[in-house]
C-alpha cells in the first residue's frame, strides 16, 4: 500500500518546506523505502518558466523538459530520484486543462466549479502513477490561510477521507520565534496556524517546528495540548550549518520514527545515514578553500542560482574543499575595470540568463579569465558571451553580438528556430509564445575524444538538460577554431554547438546546457568537480 505524507506550512513563508520534504524522503530512503516527491504550487502561472528569477528563484528543468519549482531540485539532490513533469503542478495548469475540457464539451453541460472539478483534478494528479512507491510526499506551496491555496488544502482534506484508512499523514511546518526580551520561544503563532488549518478540516499529525534553540519540555507539552497532537509528534527543526545536515538533524529529533509510528510501521532500527555523515563531515572539516566569483545578473536573490551554488558545494565536497562564493553583479563591469574585483579569485563562473542587461559585463569577465589564465566556466548564456568575446578579441569580428539584443551584422549568437528532439523536428517562431517554447530538457551531445571536456566526463557521449532559445552560430566555427576556441562538443547531428574550450588555457570551458541540474552531494557533477579542482590548482599559483 502506498502511503501519503502531506507537508503544509504556516506562520510565515520560506520556512523550508521543500528541504523538509526532501530530508524526510532521504530518511525514509535510508530505511529502505521507495519514495516519490511532488509539489503543488497555488500560483496562476502555468509553470514558472516566464517568472522573474529575482522574484521566484531558479527554474528547475527536468529530463522530460518541464520547467518546475526549485524545490524539485532539492528533491533530486537529496534522493537521487529524477523528477518529471508529473511531479509539479500549478493552479494555472489545472485551470488550463479544465477550461480546455469545458470548451470541448467534456463535462456534458455541467456547471464547472472549484468543488468538485478543481479539487478532483488536484486529487487525480496526486494519486496518479504511485503504485511503485512506498511513500509519496506531497508538498503544498504557500502558507495556510493564503486564498489561492484553498483548493489545494480542500483537495488534500478530501484525500484524507478518500484514501484507505491509515494511509495518510499531515505534517505541518511552523515557526517558533524566540523573543529576546521575553527570553522564551513563543508557541502562539504555531497555535494560530494549526487553528487555521483545523478550520478547513485538516488536523496535523506531526508538527515540525523551525527554531534556533531546543524546545523546552513545557512548550512542547503546550503545543501538543493546544494543537491536538501527541507530545512526541512535536519535532524540532533546528537551524543547522549546512542543508546537508538536515537529514541527520531530523533523525536525531525523531521525525522518521514519528512518521513510521503514525503508519504503524517498525521504527526501532537505525537508518543507514553513512553517506550523509560523510557529506556533513566534509562540509564541516574542509582541508582547504577556494574562492569562485559568480558574475551574474540576478545576484540580488541567491535562490535564482540555487542549483548552481549547490553544485559548486558538491564539487568542493569531492575535493574536501570549502568553496567561498563572491557574488558580482555583471553590470558593474560595464562601468568599472574587472581587475580589482577579480584579482585573487581562483575561478570565474558566468551562469545562464536572459536579455542584454549585464551582457557586456559578462563578456569582460570572460576576457579577464582568458587573458589571466584563470579557470572559467560559462554556462548557457555564459558560454555564448565567451564565444562573442573570442570573436571580438581573437577572430577579427569586432561587431560580434547576439540577435537576442537586437539586429546585428555579425550574429555570432542567434535565435534557435528548429532542432531535432529524437527523430522529431521541433520548430519555433520568433514572434511565438515565450512560455514553454525553449529547447528544454535532456538532449544528447557528442564530445570530441581529444578534448579536455571529454577527459572530464570520461566519455564522448553525454546527456544534459537544456533551457535556452539562442545558439552559437556554426558559421563562425572555422574562424574561432583557427584562433584556439575549439567547438569540443556538438549535437548528434553536428548542427548545434554544445561545448567550447580554449586550447592552451588551464581550464576554460563553456557549455550550452545546465550541468548544475544533475549534480548531487553524493555524486558531484564531473564538470563542477573539475572546475573546483582547477580552482584549487590556481590557488596554489597565487
């Protein structure tokens, strides 16, 4: 029998429901159970693909080409289970599907209402395709009391009755703030949050309480009494130094034991958390450190680069090295010399992005790395800017630019209007919709065997996730390669550049895809492992 755990949040947003869900899944995995994680997002966007990174954070892309919430990145990193488009749904997508059915006449003249049509659609999504899993963990985005979340809370309330008795659990994540003037943790916000949840018919079975210190026994008893849960079901979610300490912290607090006890499952044995202990030990006790500069355009919200920063940490874990990140707004380099900012840096990473703002700054960062022989990693847009820099500085194309920024006489980077996905031709129009129209998801690439990147992968055939609508123009390949910028990897049909590298540079690699999306703490992506290794070597030269 598949068991369902619904994770809700209260008091304030950004408490970490995604991390809590992922950490609980990791604990259940460590006990030998199979898990699936799913996210219900109440916003009206069909997906986060057109949302600003500075407002929503990064868009996490799955192998099957879905643009999803960044929490799915946490799910993958903590469990190693690849997410799919069937693991994330939004209000917008639900309404889009329902309205399409109504227009076709599928409802046979019925009046379409939130209950039952919207809630039924949510329930169908939650229950679909779960037979192979022991546990399905379902995170509901937002905070209890949000008006847009009400259909989702109603749907999981109904599921509590629809699913077999004893097959559901409700975990509520709340905040216990510490008031210095009172000298105590305050339980009242959690009591009110649970009251709000109970008013819509959901009684939490477990309280997961974010706090920065131990919960005293009196407060624990008070929470159990007023929130109608067992005292043992009041679980501390203490602040920890690293997110990779969360599974160990939750294990110590007894979260997995309480979940298993709720379902009547054996919970006396110890889960195998050896790999998490290894990761925690390496993060806490590094044998060295390097500094990487991230020259981006969304640096005001670090979650815009969440998978990227975690992948760099993973690369550090593999080398027992602390990776310090220096965040630099790319526009700064359009006004000022990069040298004062980048002197002493051990590696420069230019990430993905959209639009002209900051582009010239990223080009100057690429030039600095090339000329100073500093390890450079260009991802998606970062690769394109490195190619434009090489065209301008080395290949005699001073007007090299991207058509993303407007008309140009030298379109070194241009709009991608058609490409192969398997045996099917994908086509896009310049004036078409923006949402869901990029080259999305996993695509194969072929690497030349005598290149640095092939050596890093240990293979000439790779598959990586993409999210872009502009490509480097192959018409400039010959001129660029004559000046040392090698097109080291291509699409299987040989039409699209996938990777470039500067011959003779210690470590200068650009990739059109997003390798950070496939990195795991216990399986660092080879490119990030290699980049951090190159930064370590560079640090020894300083």
